[in-house]
C-alpha cells in the first residue's frame, strides 16, 4: 500500500470493517487482537462463574480449553486508591491448601485487597494492610497475628473484634447447650451481642458481663490439682500441677480484645446492618473444571510465608 490515509469501505463477509485507500484504491481489514482476547476472557468468566459445563457449548470442550488457556495466567488486581475507609473487615479462608486473606469495606462490602499466604500470620496480614489506607476501625477475629500487623501497619487504627466470631468461639467453648448455669448465662450474653443497636445497649451489655463475672468469680477461680486426680489426662500435661476447673468459662474473658463500643464510632452515622454481598452459590462443577482449577498456577511464595501479588 502507498501509506496514505484510508477511509471506511463497508464490511467483509465476516462482518469485519473494511478500509480503502483513496489514492491506490486497495482495500484491507485491520483485525484487532485485543477485541478477540476480550471476547475470550468474557467466555472464560461466564464459564468459570456459571453452572453450565463445557460439553454444552457449541464448540468442543477441548477447543474451548485451548482458546482460553491463557486466561489462567491472569492475576486480578486492585489498584490502591488511597481512600480512607471508616471501617475495614479482614479475615482469612483456606482453600486447596492455601490461605486467602481478604479485606473489605465494613459499610458496603466493597473488596479492597487480598493476599495469598500459607497460613494466617502477622507478616501476611501486614502485607495485606500495607496496600490500604489506615481506617478508623479494623473489624477482625481478634487473633494475635492480625493485632500485631495492625499495630505495625496502622498504628492509629482501633480494633473491634467481630461479634460473629465471638458468638462462634463461645458456642465452641460452651457447646450449644451448656450444662452449668454460669455457661447458660454466658451463652445468652454472647447471643445478645448481634442485637446491640445503640451505645446505651452496648453499655448495658458491658454491665451485664461485669455482673456475670462478679456473680461467678468464686466458681471461675476454682482449680483442680493433679495430686487429687492422678487418673485425669491433664495431670500429665499440667505445668504447675493444677488446671482451671471451669476453663471453658474462662476462655470468654481470655480472648482479646473483647467487643466494645469505640468512641470513634459515635460521631458517625450508625453502620447499616446489611449482610456482605456474596455471589450466588452455584451447583458443583464438573470433574474437568475442577481439575483445570486445581492445575491453575499458584502465586509465588516469599521468604516471609506470604505471596507476592502478580501485576
């Protein structure tokens, strides 16, 4: 071609835009690879997030896997925006032997960042927090690792323990039907946490918890000595020759930090009590799809146990 500017000249039989040189009258098409890639990515996501198996597609399943194989190499990312969020919720979930740490906005459930790691640790959570502007309050399960990471990455951020985690831990310690009266009272207190709406409700809840500790402090201080119970398995493992008789009841006060109503929450409007948006659960995928996901490349491991985010 002569290299001069071209003008539109209809479309080809396949629907592609045809171009014609006004000087030499030659015609040509200019296919765009990015559009083809975008269509392939859309097809891949529709299959990945949908329930239809590959065999129901118009083309063969093998040809489809060959066309979209490059999509497994893409690592989604969220660019840091520097926005200061009022509350941030962080937690981890395990899948296929790896741990995925996720941070979302505590008010609207927007995804803020994620971090792959081999287990929940202070280093992994710190790598997650460093990509987010320090919020006013961090809502988490209250484990020591995430608390240490918050103190290092966000020194001025307050920690609020997740009320759902408090209820789950209490139920695991006391069972759903405690035998002792103290356990039944404590479980009722834990169940009432998610019904707190106003600061006055939080104050009354704290007073009820303090009253429970005062009422059962003698029972909570009871100890069992190994010399009096030599057949108890705990006698062989106790360090000081004794153990707390009612340890499950003491675990509630041992877990830190306990739920509290932080003053930083009061000047702002009350957080809307909505459930975090979750994708609709899809039926179990086929064997080939599970195998394809299992062989997808994993993020590289670093010396600190976390994973580098692919860009």
